[in-house]
C-alpha cells in the first residue's frame, strides 16, 4: 500500500542571538522545522507565513501582530503562529488556536524549551475540547455551539454512528439517530442513513445541536456539523486523464448522493495509478492522501460490478469499487458501497462508507514525575472519553482529563480485568486510554490488553520512560552495553523458568535489571537470583537499588554483589546488577560501551 501524505513544515524566525539559540534548539529537536531567513526579520516572517504550515517567531508579540495583520485570512487556512519571548519563558499561542493547531504547537514548543505555554482559547483554557480540535472538518454555527458548550447550555449530540469522540461535558446530551426502513442502496447510488432525531427536552429549533455525519444537512444558527472521515472514493482512470475530469466527476457523484466532500478520508486506486497526475492533483486539491493497492488485493474484493475488460487491462476486475471498499486500511468488511462505479470518458469513481472503529490508546505514563511524561501521553489522555487504570496511577493524571471523562479505576492485582474493560469500551466505539506506569509494553498493560484486542478496534501504543531507564539515569550509565530485564515475580511465571533465565543472563554477562524484586510475601527470590549472578561475576560487581524513581521518597542505594542487603529492596524498587565490566566512577555506575577487560 502507498500512502502519500508529506509531513507539515514549521518555520522558525528569530532576530536576536538569544532567539536564534532558541530556534536552533527547536530545529535540533524537530527535523521538520527550519530557520527561515530574509533581508529583514519582517521579510523572513512573511516568507515563513507563506511557505510553512506553522510559524514559531522568537520576537516581540507586538511586532509579529503588526507584520502579519495584513496577511490574515481565515483561521482554517492561516498557519498557526506561536511567539516565544527573548528569555524563552513563555510560548504564546497567537494564531491558529485549536483550529489550526496553535495551542498544541505552543505546548510542544514549551516542552522543548521548558517554556510555559500561554493559551487563551476559551475551551482549551477550561479543559473543554474545541469542536475543531479533532482534526475533522467542522461546519455551521461553530462559534454559537462552542459558546453553548462553554456556558453549560444544553446541546444535543446526534451522530450517524458511534465515532470515538473525546470526552464532552455533561451539558452535551447524546441523542439516538432516528431509525427508518431505508436501507443503503448501493446499486442505485443511494446514501440513505438515519435522519437526525427530533429535538428532545426543548422546543423544536430552540436548542443547540452538534451533528456528526457525512451527509449534506441543512444548517441554521444553532447547528454545527462535525465531518467524520468516513468516506473513501475509489478512482480508476485512463492514462493521462485530466485532473479537471476526475475532480468534476468526484464532486458530482458526491453531490448526487448527498454526501459531503469534507468527510473524504482518502482517494484510493490501483498501484499502477500511483503516479497518475490527474488523480494526484485531485487528491492534493481536496487535501486528502492517495492510497493505492496492488491488483491482487483489489481482485480479492467482492464487488457488484466486475469487468473483464478492466481485468485484462490492470489485472483486477474492479479498481474504483474495490479500492473504495479496501480504503486506507485494507478492511473491506468495514465498508459499505454507497455509490457504484460511475464513469466519464477517462475516469471512474465509486464511494464507500467505512464504519467507525473504537480506539484504544495504551499509554505509558513514565516513572511518575510529570516532566518525564511525554506530550503524546498527555494528548492521548485529553483525547480519551474513557480512561482505565490502576487507582494510584489515575491519581497522577486526573488534572489532565477533560470534563466528562469517564474513569474506570481498580486496585492492584486486577490487570486482566482492566485490560478486558478497556477493550470492551473500545469495541463499543469509544475513545479509550488504558494507562500504566513506565512504558506500557514493559511489564505493564499493553500485553494483557492486546491479548484481548481484535480487528474491531484501532490500537495506538504510546511509549513511556521505563522504570529501568529512570533508575539507570539516577545511577549513572549502567545500561551502556548489553542488558537484560527480568521480573522476579513468580505469580504468573514458575520460579524454575525465572531461575533458568537469571542463569542465562549471568552466563551471558549481561547487566541485569530486576523488576518486582521483593515483597513481603516473596522475600527469598532476590537473594537466590543474586547468588546465581555472584557465581559468574566478581564480588565487587556494582549493584544499584533505586526506589520510587522520580517520585516522592526517591532513594538511590549503591552496593556490590557481596554487600547488598536484600532487606533494602521492596516492590517499589528496581535492582540493577552490573556486568563484569561495570565500574563505579565518581560514585556512579558505568558500563563501558567498549569492553575494557580486567588485566
């Protein structure tokens, strides 16, 4: 599959030496950011505005306002602008807000420069999701409905399907779409779906509504429409097809079916059309990627109108219909053909609707400190409508959750139940975050969750700083060469298996990290494991114990294999045993990257 979607570029503009230093720091962190030069700073800023998707200006706010004011157009098309002061104390989201990503950019700049993001957008300032923060197009009375949500007025949420929306406050009331007997008629090109339900709890026309639909609907001063990415247009074409022909056919097909172009997720075609200029130009003009599939994949899709002529030409009996059903992820079972192939002299278009899928983000929170929590983890927590986790980990992030977030909390020992609950919520079509400490994939929640997750949901993994990495940084550089992680908990793994693995690590001379090293009920396993290592390493091999890394009560203890007292270790500790080459240098554990053998 080919998916053509280039990354956005961020322009950096600076006038002073300090500003340039800050700009270079950002550029070093982000490969897609570059310093923009010009004969004057104003010229550089105008160039960045014209050429880049977003701008970070290391200038005075007043100067940026005066230079850019004549260039302002529309918040949906203008680039986001963030202004950073001379001392890099503040990153001000000046333009773009949540619609253009300015608030998010300010947060990210702040994380790189250790600056405080300054965000004045009303919804973001009070923790509510802006209607234009999902990355989906939004139309209609955006400001009026946003203000109603912000002011606590009743707002009806009417969706054609269960899309994984972020948490919404209690004054946004989900309403069922009215059901009718109209079935989607693929052959006739009908895009019939349930109509929005009548207002409930308010007189007709007196309330605010938020619709989530790909259909063309009448708008009024109290209705906003979110356009979910539900539609895929399959496109076939003769070589050299004009872009105007493809574009005109696509828009005509959508209009006749009552479908909004704003809900197009992508165009799809055969691999042999990946370089077809007319199709590429149409995708660029609409602002969606072009996804292509090999003829063998297309040929395996059951379509209503196969063609032997097409099979002879490109190796599959269908391009437009099959590509529309495959969509961007290659799951034709998730799709319904709304518009059968419709042709002009040189182009063919078909349209399919792809069902929404629940979303499960498995999020690693890091070792505990807020500044070791990744921005991506924070974004996923704020995107989720349901957050599932251990009670003590949820306490670390409650301040990050949006109003209306549903929290499913449980205590120690309920890992399997948490995993099942998170998957069940995602299968029901919700946006779910399942949280754990450290990295979610290291002795944490990713493994049990993915055992239950199936093809019905999308899964996103968010890496975190592991306990081992946090402990290693406090100890020095003990992980500078090969190392092994081992859990000493025999609750799920027989001790005979653990013992065999410890022996293998000892014989391989790996730096060895012990998770779950010791508890009140398991007080002998650590001593046994240290004895196995001691049989293969010198008695003066350094050993580090880190308790509560980056959290209150943090403690670092250094010893050797011969002197470590297991009593200083508990379940909040990570034990790091050096290899035969690990040394103590100025009180820090160091394992050289190049072995320095003992003389």
